[in-house]
């Protein structure tokens, strides 16, 4: 599938800023990179990091849920204690 040359992607900007010659070779001259193994390893590392970040966010939300439940239970216990003292 040919690239849509009317779109400028953030990845293209980042690649051009990092090395405009490499961007030109890849996008204008269609020269494949020589370090495919390193690029694949970097992609796998980024995916692994993304999974770690998603898991951290899930655990943080679970922690907030436990905190809310604990606060509700503490409020109920306090209310029961106060009402019990009035009776």
C-alpha cells in the first residue's frame, strides 16, 4: 500500500529530527534500514514497557477502589459506634 504523502505523522517528524538523512533514505528513496534486528528489539522493548505502564495504571485504580471501600466501611463503623452510644 503506498504511503499517503499528504499526511505528516508524528513518527515521521521524530525520525526526521533524529536524522533527516535516514528519514529521506527511508521515505524518498525507499532504502530499507540495515539494523532491522535492533529496530525489532526496540519495538519489542517499547511494547513490553507499554504493558508495564498499563498494568501499573490498573493497579493504581484498584488501589483507589480499595481506599474508597475502606473509607466507606470506616464511616459506617463510626456511624454505628455513634448511634450505639446514643441508645
